């Protein structure tokens, strides 16, 4: 269950009082413009494309200005144009954007840069991929596909100049770009060279059709049959869907979290004794007989998020040579989600220990009262039993009403999406869930939690699109990828190694905890068996206490182990370590970054994208597993 605009996609600042104040940035609608090169356009066609481009841009400007989100209570929507570095349509788009004062982001190849720089003086970002000179046809095809995938990842709409035909060789691909946009659910405005304007709605393709198109090379007629006549009103509807009305955005699922966030600075001063998760961490450290971890529990700052992938956390001089400038909003939004995820995870885990522990105490009190243990009267033991049962009900009710488990899942999922998206930022690799149009059906999967996943990914995708293509180090306008291949490789290896260490640590900790719980359970049943045998030789009321209370204690330990899924989490972490180690080895053998730059970058990007899929897949599997383990009353 996602927070709409209260937490996702917003800045927060820490004021003098220690409170964190949220500030809403303006949203951006991003247009990707593509089409034929100049040598494939006649002068008459060029003139028509220029007129049509001006009309479409003006329609988009009006659509954003009249969007329900562009009211007095919200920052107005912004419009951005993304295009390439080729002559022809890319050049026309760059010039048209400059004439109407729209921000311009350009992505292309280093060798083509000079052809468009004259029309892109107003460009805010210019991302240049390695030059294509001398590369093989498969590498050329991969580079062009990668450029199109990156451009689509940062866009909401595709405006394309299309002659109605297939792609002409590796360096072309207008039709292929249209197909990919349709699969991802991007609305497409088609400027036809037969002097007509057409429109492909975002929901023109169903789930089955998208799946089929993603595996087969379609005939152009399949997309032509889906086109409808272009109307400016269609853009108004599509833009309104991207930016819902402000009153809808500010209706969070958990409205109390804004107050919680603003109180965080004051809560930090209360010290570690009130930190959520303290009970869980202390008890698991005791189970593992880990004295060092027990000492760390008291000195740990639960409000300090761990990125693991930011420039200032990399060892020098790697951090100083981080190839891109990361938008500050990434860190700020991550910190909000990570803070709440840690808080609700701690509360949920504490509740698990408390509920199952109190259930064992309730059984103990009932048996102790029956046998009059330690001279305690029925009133004392009955009162203790009633107190523990009330404690179970109150704790369970608080956890359910506070939705601690659901909030933990929501915030942790969002934080991990941001973490993994930032891993691929220098090599321009984006998690698949942030590439798809999350408004369309089936874009983010099905099953339990699919609706929450959809809204979370939708909000985070908006944040990445709002920031646009990455800027070079020091907020440089130009990010020339081939000049930073060595830094990108070192950065990606460091991040993957850090993730390997994290999963190894988690696998080790969860294995020791599971092992300790298993042996404690076995010990309880062993002592129970001995007590049953001893009862035949020595008749004592205390034997009844052991034969009734110890199985209850063992059942509580088993319930804790099952609820926290320690065994399965160990297996998942170990599998992730194996996959990441293979990918790290492959990255280490990428070759000399000074030669075959296009091939090396393409290979590096593919491997990093696979690592992101591995890590996000592991997080997704963890989420699906733990999502089924909401707190419940002991049987």
C-alpha cells in the first residue's frame, strides 16, 4: 500500500528543530521524439514534419497546463523533450523544443554529437554512448537497442515520424521503437509521411498481445490496425492519467506517517531503549550466543539508512570519481522509506516474539495455578494468565490496526527499488518494473500484493522520469560514457561485492538463529520425554508443569521460526550469493576498458542489468514470502 505524494516523490528537509519537512517538486511529462534521418526525407516531408512537430508540442503544452494537477494547490506540470543525435527528425525536434523553450535531453552516440550540437545549445542533459565506428553488426544492433531502451525508460510518450515500413537495417528502428513503446504501454503519436497524424493509446494492446509482440517481430500492419485518428483531447486524457488531481495524491494510505516523520528528530533523542526491533535483536543475539552483536544492538542508530551504492559511501578515490551526479531526491526518498521500513519491521518482529512468548507464559500460568506452584494461590496464577492473554490481544490488535506488517512490506519494497535503480545509474540500466507503464493491467504482476506493488512502482517511476537522464559528475551537462568505463566497472564491482557480503551475512545470521531455535525446541521435547518417564518413578506435581509447559514453549519457538521464515530466507540468500558471484566474475573479465569501448560498455550494462534483476528478484521473492506471514494469534 503506497503513500501517494506524502512520502513518495517528495523532498524533505531537516530544520533547526530536528523535524523533517516535506516539499513537493513539480512533476515532469517527458516526450521521446524519434524518426527518419535527413537522407530519407524529402524537402516537402521535412516541411510537413516541422509543422506537425510544432502542432504536437503545442498540444502537449496545453495538455500539461490544463491538467487537473496543474492547479493553485500544486506545482504546475513541466514538459521535457528527449531525442537523439541523428540528423533529420532528431534535429527538427531539438530545434522545435528550443524555439518553444522546452527543456531538452539528448541521448545518442559520441560520433554523432557534432551533427546536433548546433540545435541543442539549450540542452540540459547530453548523454553520449560509445561511438559505433568499427563495431560488428550484432554489437551495433545491441547498442541501438540499448539506446532506445534507455530513452523509453525516461519517457512518458513517444512522438514518432514513421513511413509505415519496417526497420531498415541495424542503424534504423523507428518501427521497432514503436513496438517497444506499445509493449511498455507508452502512448504513441505518429506523424505519418502521408501527411496524417495518428495516435496509439497506451491500452491499445492487451496483456496477451504485449507478450506475443515481445517475442515475435510483428508485421507493421499489426500496429497500423491499432492506430486511431489523432486528437488533442487524447493527450489531455493521457496527461491527466500521469498526474492525478492533487486531492487524490495527498490521500495517503497511512495518514499518520507525516506526523511520525516530523516527530522523527525528537524521537532520535530518546535513545536506543525505545527503538523498534530491540526485543527481536536482543533475543536473536542471545540465541546465537553472539556477544559482539549484542553490544552493537545498544549502540546502533536505527534511523541511519544504509545506501551501499552512493558516491559518498564508496572508498576513496572511487567516491570522488563517481561518474554521474545522483539527484538528491533519490537519497531523501530512500531515507524516508528505509526509516519507516526499519521501524515497522522492528515492531512486527517484536510483536511476533511477544505474542508467541506470552502464549507459552499463559500455558505455564494455567498449569502452575492448577498445581499451586511455589505456594502461589489461584488468584495470582489466574491473574497472571489473564494478564498474558490480555497482553496477547492488545499487542495483536495494535499490530493489526497499525498495519505494521503491511507498512513494512510497502516501505521496504520502495526502498529496495530505489537502491537497485541507483546501482545501474552510471551504466544507464534500469529495473524492469520501472520501465513498464505501471498504469496498465498486468504490468507489475499478479497475486498477493500486486495492487500495492503497482502503486509503489508507479510513484517511483514518476520520480525517475521527473529527474531525467543522468548528469555528468559535478552536474556537467554532458555525460560521455566512454570516458568513465573504468570508474563504472569499479563502481559496479564494489556494489555487487557489497551485496554479496550482505547476503552472506544474512544467510549466516539466519542459519545460526534457525539452528538455535531448532535445538532449543528439540531440547524442550527431550526434557518433556524425560519428565514423562520420571513421572512413573517419582510422583510430583512439578512433573506436570514440565510435561505441559515445555511443549507449549517449544511450540512457541517453532511458531517464531515459522513466522520469520528463517530456513527459507537462508536458502534464498545463498542462491542470491551464487548468482551474484557468477555475475561478478563475468564483470571482472569484461576486458580492457581502453579498447572495444562500445562492446565493453554493452557487455557491462547487460551484466549489471542482470545483477539488478537478480537482486530485485531476490527482494521480490522475499516480499512474496514474508507477505503471507502477517501476524496472527497463536493456535
